[in-house]
C-alpha cells in the first residue's frame, strides 16, 4: 500500500515545480515561457498550423473526458 504522505509529497513536488517554472516565466517576461504559451504552441494555435485542426479538438475531448470521470470519482467514489 502506498502511504498517504507519498501522495501528498508527490502533489506538493508537482505543484511546486509548476509554481517555480511559471514564476520564472512571469518574472523574465519573455514570450513563450509560460505553460499556457507552450500549450498553445504544442496545439498549433500560436502560430497557427495545420495540426490545430486535430490537436485542439483532441485536447478538448481529453480534458472534458477527464473532468467527466474525475468529478464523480472524487465526489461519489465511483470507479
């Protein structure tokens, strides 16, 4: 069994890593350094590219599917 403290530590490290990277990106003010800007580039949104036609709907579908699973999973202990 995985101890609860390991999950808490993992979440804290992930959140801390995000906070450090995002803070550095916001402080240096260089375009393209934040997570949002990178996601837009990966999806072909900025600059516009052909992959956008497939990447954006797939990204949205995966995000919606995750939320549709995660909320009932946490709130109602389903699956």
